[in-house]
């Protein structure tokens, strides 16, 4: 009986263990094992003996929400006296501090590299935007391993991290589908990324990246807008991190594309501004200037910078020009206001979850001043790369397309300059405050008590990282992954939280962008002049520029050049600039943006010679990682058709605004070359008849003529069509894809009916 009982108990024990291992029952350790060793558990601090210890932030460390808008002038938003209502930023400012003497670098990649690292932009290889990098220490566009980003530092200190929107800090030749990924957001310390790589993005049909993967927007969403989609993903991430890791603080970097081109916004938002800019840019500047003085965001002794040369007085414009330009400003205003609404959704979520009080919000309104791109504005920014000037007469005929998915444009220089009120010049001009001064708001309800306070200490984008580190209570490490780290160039602004009248601690700062340069020191600013037009090619030798001098204490808006009055002070600041330039890798100077944009000045996104074979699939190839058009260019597509009704894309590169494509239309091979979105430059080569069933080779060849080039379409070795073109215009926009439609082709076939076997491209 006892033996039988022991057998039954033994079987039961084995069954219990099996069930426990299968998840059916709790596992009870045998008594003998329990006597030998107790199963270990975590200590009171959550540490284990052998499991890796979790990274922990300091006690009560704040969440950090870092926000940066794009190409927004100091005088654009209502927070800093502008005419574009930004009620959510206004509310954050009323609950925090408004900084009125904060500075950026005059260009986007550069400002963002400094923001992320706390170092000067030349120190971290971002002397200019990544697309015009050259082989010099300050200009490679490669953030070095010696300058770990805030994402990495906070990640290593127990934060969960995410980045949304614009990433213009990955070298463009590394943005292809195979990376390398070390300098993508995930590789720079961000657990999650949702946005785009590059300068700007179509707000309706964006080239999206989620972490390292190219994805498509939902083509079924008739009300899709990127800023809304970006915010939806940010809210989902906040919910998941709060639910799963509520004991960890978060770091969120929100980098919208507003107000960078293309300027697009939902029609209902654009309509809200109907008629609000009919007064024109001259009167708008006066209104903004008066508001700024009334609000105290500029000193009482500030003067309004004079009108920008070559910008016509509003009173001299025709009725059509006024109607056109006013509409363009309504769209730009709607774009920024729409993002402010999305920002408000994030604030509301933080209120709902009780996280807002201990969230440090750093909101930088613009990565540089308003963009002085085009005197008449544009409906297709890529036309400029084809040497096309879009006149007001032509644009007014397309006024109903502006701001929609059928446009990819910018507002005129006059409006951009108005948004930089009260300062002179704008984006790309590092020598004058219109290019480098941007409004900033910092809010942290649990810590900052001077609600609605104003701060006038000099600050720079390199100060943000050290400010955040001090607020959290951490020190940047001496080494990251065994790599010694460069010292921070910025200084913390946390002292301003409680000391509104404290002297500024950032006393000196150099500025340089494409040869335009300045040096700030204790209220004085030495600046080079601006003899070129930022809305055109700049071939000026930067070493021939004249220097000016401004006493910003007496002339805060940089309107009176006192170089002749204080030559010794000017000489001192010029020498200071030279010393800083040598220290921070500013030399050699160069100004010609359009010469440097050629890919020959930086590593190639393609390797393996001049011939490349691609296969169909969902893989998307950014323009710089795909064979570019040239005077000797050939593509051979190997396909198989079922019959004369096959239709769909074989090879597409670019978008409706600039691109080319090889396709079948009811079985007929068609090649379209469209470098500018304009009919005048468009060439459509069409074969005479449909292909029969079976295998075929379709060839497109660009070859030289006595004058210009010729594009020829060949079907199975026989020429089917040809057309001359005056010159080859490289397609600098959009992705390439094999056997799939372009990202904005939502009305045509989703795939090619034919079988696309391969596409070989030879480009010399």
C-alpha cells in the first residue's frame, strides 16, 4: 500500500512539474533543493546577482520634451509677437520662461547637430547642411563618436528615448536601405524613430522611415497629414511607455517640418487665415514690431531693420500679385498653426497622465530664421534645380493648387523677411540676427516658479544639452563605448530659472555659415556684410567680405554699423573669430552652395562601379543611393508580359514634382522624363504598339548630341522613340523603386501587371 502511494505521489509530482513548465501550474521546488539553496530574488533596489542591472535615472528626474520647428523666424509666432497664432506654445510660455536672446546656426543640419551634442557645429562636422558636405574636418556631416548625442547620454542614464519628424543629421550617402545605421536615430541613442531623413518632406505623401525601415503612409486615409500622423505615433509611444515603464522618465525629441517647404496645410486650416495677410508684408512688419515692443520681447530701444533690398514694396504690386502672395502666407501660417495644434494634443496627454508637472519642455521656435528662397514664391521648389524661375504670372494661374498635395512650394522672400522682424536678413546668413536669433520657451512646472517670466541672457543652441543634463542631475561621461568624449562647448542655462537678472554666462560665440560669419562678445557683434542674394547662387569669395560692427546693447536689432567709430573693438572681435575658427574647425571657408551640392564632393551611396542591377520589391532607394542621371546613362529592364493589356510601373525615381519613370500603359512601353514638373521640360517617349506575350527587354538611353543630349526608348533592341533635351537635369528628390508606384501615385495601379525580372542601370 505504501509503495503504491509513493508511486502515485511520484507520478503526480512529475505531472505537476510538466504542467508547471507548460505554464499550467506553479512549480514547487523539491524540499531537498529548497534546503540546499533558496531561489534568489531582486533586492530592494531591483538589482539581481546575475541579471544585468537596469539603468536608472536620478530620483525625481524630469521627463524631457524637446521641440524644434523648422525655418521659423523670430517674429512668426504669437508667442514672440508674430501674427500666426500658436496658443499652445503661448500657454507653455505662460507657465514657464520665454527666452528672447537665443541663437541658432543659420541652417538646419548644423543647428540640430549642435542641439543634439552640445558642441559647436563645426566641432561635430556639421559646418553646413549634410547635402553639401566636403572633405574637411568641420564639414563632413558626420557627427563623430567623440560627441555622443543627448539621446545616447539620457538612454544610458535610465531614460526611454524617441525621435519624431525630421532627421537631417545622417550623412546622405548613409541613408540607403542598408545603412550603415550607426548615425541613424536608433544608432544615436533613440529607442524609437518615426519620421523622415532629409531637409524637408511632402506633408501629404511623405517618404517615411520607422526606425530603420522605409514605410508607406496609409493610402486609404483621405485626410492624411504628416504632422498629425507623427503626433499619433508620439501619443502611442507615450501611452506604451507610461503603461509599461512608468518608473522611467522619457526623452522625446519632436522635430516637425513646419515651416520648411513644402508649405502645405489642410484646407480648413488655410481657410482660417483667409484675408488675414491682405495688408502685405510691409504693414505686417510694422504690426509685428509694435506687438513685440508691447509684449517686451524686444527692448524699448530696438529699431526695425530696414526693408530688405530687392523686395518690392507691397503698394507697388499688382492685384494678382497681392492675391497670390497673401494666399501663400495664409498657407505658411496654417502650417505652423496646425503643428501647434498637434503639439497641444501631446500637452493634453501629459495632463491626463499626470506627467506634465514634472516634464521639462524645451521648445525652440525655428532652427534658423525664415527662409529667403524665392522672390515670387514657388509651387514646386525643385524647379530651381532645373534653372526655372517661377513667375507670379504663372503661379497665380495655379493658386488653387497651392498648399495642397499638388504643390511643393515656398512663400516669397517678403513674407520670410517679415517673420524675422525686427532683425535683418534670414536663413543661411550667419552674420546677422535674422538668420540666427530664434525664440525659445522652457517650462517645468515642478521646478520653475517664475511663471510667464522673460529671460534676456545670451543663449545658443549648444547650451541646451548642458542645461538638460544639469536639470536632470547627471554629468556627461568622459567615455562612451570606450571612446573619449569631447568637452561640451555650451554652458548650462539652468541658472536663469531662478535668476532673471543674472549676468549671462555665455559671453562669447562665433557664427559661420557658407562664408557668412560673425563674432559675439559681451553685447558687441562683429559681422561680415551680405553682398550676395540668399535667394540666388552665392559665388562670393568669403575672404573678400567687409566686416561691420554693432553694439547690441544700444542697437539690439543690428541696424547701425559703428565699425568706423570703434576700429579697435572690431579688430579685437575679428581676431577672436580667427582664434575660434582655428579651434573649432571652421576653416577653410567656402560659399558656393550650388557647386558643393554635387555628389562628387562626398562619399558615394553606391559602390561597385558604374553598373548596378536591381530587382523588384518594396525596397526604396533615396536619390543619393541610386544611380543618378548623366550624359551617358542606360537602363535595361527585363520583363515578361501576359498580353497587350499589362500596365504599371517598372522603374520610378522621384515624384510628381521631379522624376522619371518607365512603365507599361495597356502594354505599350512609355518613358517619362520630368525634371521640373513643368510641361516645357517634360519628355514622354512612347512606343508605337503594345508588347506581345513573353519576355522583353526595354532600354532607355541618354547619349550626347552635337548640342545637348538625346533620350531614346528601345524595345527588344529596336529604337521605338527618341527626343532631344538641352541638358540632363539630375533628379535630386524622392526615392527610387522597382516594380512599384511612386509614393504619391495613389490613383494608378499598385503594381505592374507584368513580371519585372530585373533592371540594370549603367551611369557614367
